[in-house]
């Protein structure tokens, strides 16, 4: 359809779609983060023990992993709009289930609800790829980074809605803790409605088909076997960067609040450090996108991994009373992840048809969130047996091999990119 539209009209529709994606991510992340704010408290209250307090976090992450894979398949068959809307719809249903779990004090129901909420969060994550499709290769990272930035709004607003939502729940005759799960009912529901109404025509119809491969397979009906796709030099570099950045970040981020609390920091100090971390994760995404478009994905990926390693070492070196150094470490940890997340995601859109990239993006996000769940569980074990400093050193060490792999593949990536225009000549 893109070829049938006048250039001005096509550009207008693409800008409108990008704004709608940013708004959808802002709404969806607000609901998701508001629910996550009380998850551990709700689990402890229902179970009567801290032993189950981390379970909702694990089910949310596993839900996001499952959602990424399933929604990507739906998108290939039914379009980007329907796939995103289905994910948001699952998130709304999960919020209702989680609300019921609080009312009936049911832990299994809570875990089901949080799994479904995590499934819905996959729509937030996959939206970045939808934005990337709208732009030519030299501008994809900027479009992608703009949508990732949308989550900054949710990160700021979401946690602050938990208290007012509790008052609303009380007014409705519900338990106070049920209030936070009413937030995604409203906000994720709004994201679903916005997606259905505003993403018309479907983003696939507006996708940029300037590359040879996109032109050849613009109908997204053909996709090579996964084994063939994985042989392309861009793909393993992107996957390694995305997985490594997530694992290192989650390892350290998960245990930092507990580490600070155990060494006498109050909740305000913990909140400040986590705010700096969250800003690093999302607030500078447009800058990461522009850097990627200007310098290329691979140099930005290497910079992101190096930043993550530096952050991990600073976290290990920070004295227990050193809130300032820990703040810097967690900010850099967030921004190192962001650099790799934006650049790696952009690299995953190159030299792939629409069908190939959609399926591969879903699979990759599934791996990302599965690895996050494993890292979250493993971080507690490391701290319990070796301490927080060892956790930081482990995070830094995990970066070494991926950096060597990325650098080793850099020549192949550059050669592949250089030869692509000639192949289509």
C-alpha cells in the first residue's frame, strides 16, 4: 500500500503511527509498572510469607517471554495492529484476574494474573520493531529509540499511581492492594483501544520497502528457515548484544535494593538510585537511536557492553555506605543496557524481510525475557553465597566473551552491508 500513496500522505501516516506507538507504550508501561510496584507486597500478604514474594516478578517476565513469541506469530498472520491489540487485551484480562486474586486471597490466581500482565507487556516491547519498519535503514534506530523512550512516561507515572488507586479500591469496597491492579485495567485498556483505532492502516502497509530484500518480499508471505536467517552476520551479533545487556542489568538491578536496605539506606535513598537507573534505561533512548543511525549498530553495541561492564565494576567497588557511587553505577547500568537494546534491536531489522524480522524479533524477545527470569533468580543465589561485590564482578566478566564475539563478527557485518547494494544492482 505504501507505494500507492503520495509521498506527503505516506509521511503523514507514518508520523501519526509513530505518535500512536509512543502513546501506546506510555499507557501500557504505566499500567504494567503500577502493577509491578505492589507485586511483592501482594504476594507476601496473600501467602503470609516472604518466600513467595518474588514469584509474581518471575511470572511477569515469563509472560513477556511467551507473549513475544506468540504475538510475533499473530502479527505475521493478522498484521501488526491485531497482534499488539491482542497483547494489550491479554494484559487487561490479567489485571482483572490479579484483582480477583487479591479479593479472594488466591496465590495461584495472582500468578496467573501476573503472567497475563507480563504477556501484555510484550506488546510494549514489540512496538519498537513496529516503529522501525516505518523508516529506511539509515533512520530506523531513531524511530525505534523514540518508541522506547515512551516507557519513560510509564516509569515516572506508574509507581505514583499505586497510592491513589488504593483509595479508589477502598471506595469501591475492594481491598487496598487491589487498587494497583485497577491501573492496568484502565491504562492498558486505553493502549488497546488506541492501537485498534489509530494504527490504521496496519503498520505493515506503511512499512519502508527501500531495501532489496523488503522489495522482494514485501508481502511478508515468504520467510527462510530460521537456520538460514541465523547464519546472517547481523543476527547473532544482535541477539548476543540484547541477551548480554539484559542479563548483566537484571543480575545487578534485582539485588541492589536489598543490598542498600541491608546496609542502612532508607527507602528514599533506594528510590533515588532506582530512579536514576530507570532514567538511564529509557530517558536517553532518542540519543541512542541517533548515535546508532550515525555511527552504525556495532560500534554502539560495543559501547553499550563496555558501559555495562564499567557499571558492574563500579557497583562491585561501591562501599556499602556509598550511595553516590552506587547511583552512578546504576545509571550507567541502565544506559549501557539502553545503548545495546536500541542498537541491537535496530540491527535485528537489517537485511531481513518483514516476515523474517517479525518472527525473529519475537523469538529474540522471548529469549531476552527468559534470560531475565534466570538472571533474576540467579542473582539472589550469588549474593547469598558470595556477596553483592561478587555479583558486580560476575556481571563485568559476562561482558567479555560477547564483546569478543561482536568484534570478531564486525568485519563480516560490514562486508555484508557493503555488498548488499551491489547484490541488488
